[in-house]
C-alpha cells in the first residue's frame, strides 16, 4: 500500500513530449552541448545513462568552490560520449567502486516504452552520513521497472566529507564556499530542469527523494535561502532525515585546523595545491585526529552541513517553525535501530577477542 501511495505521489498526471532515440540497440541522447550513448537492459525494459557530467571537475582551483555548470565551463566533445558504465565516485566514499575527485556526475534511467512522452521525474539524493555513498547506492532499477513506464529516475553524486562540507571561517571571504555539497545538489537539480526533457521527462514534475543524509539533504534543499516560491522540484520525500547537529564555528575551526595540521599546510591555498592522494591521506588522518581529540565520538557526524547565512540561513527546525521553506508537498518518516548496521562491526573492532 505504501509503495502504491509513493508511486501515485510521484507520478501524478502525465503529458506528451519527446524521447531520446536509439542507435544499434543502444540509446543516444542529444543534450545540445553533448551527446551520450547509454545502454539498454531489455529484460528490465530500461535505458541506462551512467556518469553524465552536470558540472565541471571540482579539482585544483575549484576545490571548495561553487560548482560550475557544465554547459558554460566544461570541455565538450563533438562525438558521442560513452555512458554505458558507472562513473567514478568521490575519493574515500566506498572501497568497492573506482574513485576520483572528479565525481560530479549523475545517472538517468528511463523506460524503453514510456506510457507517455513527458514523464514525471524522481531525483534521488543518496545518504551515507555526508561522508560516504554514491549514485548507485540505490540503483533505481526495480523502482523504475515496477513503475511500468511511468517515471524517469535520476540519481546524483555530490561532494562529501571534507570535500563538500569543510566550512571554516576562512571561507567567509573568497577563499572558498561553505556547504559545497549542497551547492552540488542544487546545480544537479538545475541541470535536470534544463535537460530532462531530452530523456522524455517533464521538468515541471520533479520530485526529490533521499534517505538518512539524503533525507537531510532534501530538507536542506527545502530551506535553501529561506525557502523559495518556485523551487526546481514540485514535491519532496525526506526519509528518516539524518540527525543534523550543525556544529558551531568553534568546532568548524578546530576541524579545519586539524586538516591543515595533518596536511602540513597553513591555508586553503596549500590544500588546493596537494595531489588528490596527498589530500585524501590528510583527510583520513584528520578523522582520527578529531576523534582522539574528543571532537566527536562514535555515532556523531564529523563533516556535514552547517549554518552559513547564505544557503542555510538557520537550523532546519528553526526555518520550518518560521515558515521559511519551499511550500511543496512533503512526505517524511523515521527509522528505528539504524545503528544496528554499524554497531556490530564497531564492537568487534574494539573487542576483537
């Protein structure tokens, strides 16, 4: 029953538009600035497009800067770009999948035989405590299949951990931006508005959905700049939104200083000059440094969103109480015993015998 209600809330009514076309059995979509070749899964009746860029690589001087839209700042190929395999996730996000700092990618799943030519769209924001996860954390295949040609699935990646949520006072000037990971999500939603029609999606019928930190991300998008009259979505699903302590400036400065010390740097310019492997090593070390210093303990969130006065004006609870949020239909729930997923392995780590 719940799944049926969920589908109804996402799908709504359907209208007609234009789909992507197929070449030699595999679909090709023309986005105007680039063409992508996906892969067809005949048994599921779905076309998959993996690793589509929505932003310029956030590397070098673009570390800890606002994401740059791919149309204006990307290097575009005149040929057809392969989108048949999953693109890299962010460094350190998961040991099972190839990783790169160049990770601002998204996936699109669409039915081979859509019920209409302008389908509702579900944009999935993955969870993982703002430090882990990727665009295939929830694959979307079963959901899209059982929607029976009535929905298009989009899953996005965004900067995590220190890459996406390093929020020191130094960033109050022009040295960087706070909550870069939330800005990534926002740019991905704007990309969907501009380009989902090429896949047969209706940009006026977008629902954003996430669980845990993904649910928290949905909440943060709803309070963007104090709430919007016309957000780039028409509905939101925040499943068991992640606990959001929103550390104060003192904590954020200690967190930043630990990273500088572990990287043997004095400022963000030095951090930007580090190789990806050197930076990742320093970030990993900073987790242990922070833990040993008592900055956080097991079950706490070390990196994550914070109040920045721009994207996030105040705590979500305060913003909702003030009515400062996008007025769209919201579905939410809570989860019990989520810690069971990690507690057992943690106990064995502490007491191996």
